[in-house]
């Protein structure tokens, strides 16, 4: 691979995976090479095979969902995350990603549940609180949304752009 022989590298990595389908580094390397070459459908297949070998790998489930989303299929990405929900149940990033997709799809109650679970696992991660607040605001839960926005701001983990959005929403809610 370092010599620029990508095809040979991919074939060697595929042979390694045929011997041990759970070789995550080999799988990730193939996927990165395929995506770099614009072969996203093939990369998606490699990730899906990895999930068949290890359906408990929440990182691979998130990767499959991201590739699916990048391909323009939001519903498909959300379906991937739902299919592997048990694998991501204790992963706040997984829960937050699923919640964000649920919110974008208009499933605000599912988004609230997901963001609340993510915020419970990572209470100092402000963006989860922002997501929770926005989802609550979408269904008219003004008091809960205000509390979540305030918790997001108090986390100290928001960038200036997100702080401005939080401040703007807090003014609207008053």
C-alpha cells in the first residue's frame, strides 16, 4: 500500500478477512481505500460483511449508516441504526447520531428519547443537550427545552456558533 499498489493491497486485505472476518483494522483499511477511490457501494458491502461477522460492533454500524446517509438515503441510514440499536445502546455517539436522524425525519419523540439517553451517558457533552432541546421545542415542550438549552450552555463544550443558536432559542422561549 505504501508503494501505491492499492489493488494488491485491497486483495491482500480481503484474503486476511477471509481468514479472520473480525480483523477490524483490515476492514477499516479496505473501506477507507474504497471510499477514497469513489467505490462507496463496494465499501458499504465490506462494512455490511463486517457487521454480519460481528453484529455487536456499534462503530461499524455507525459507519454503515454514515455511508448510507452520504449516499442520500436518510431513511436507510436510520434503518441501519435501528437494526443495530442493541449494539449502540451504551454508546452516546451512536445514540446521538440516531436521535439526530430521527429528528431530521420528524420523529421528534424518538429523537427526544435518543438525545436524553445520550445526554445521560455523556452529561457534559453539550451538543446532546442542544439536540434534546431542539426536539423538545419541536413538539412544544417549552419548559423542558429551556432547561436542556441551559444545560447545554452550562456544559462549556459548545463552540461559539452553537452558543449563539442556544442563546437565540432561549430568547425565543422566554
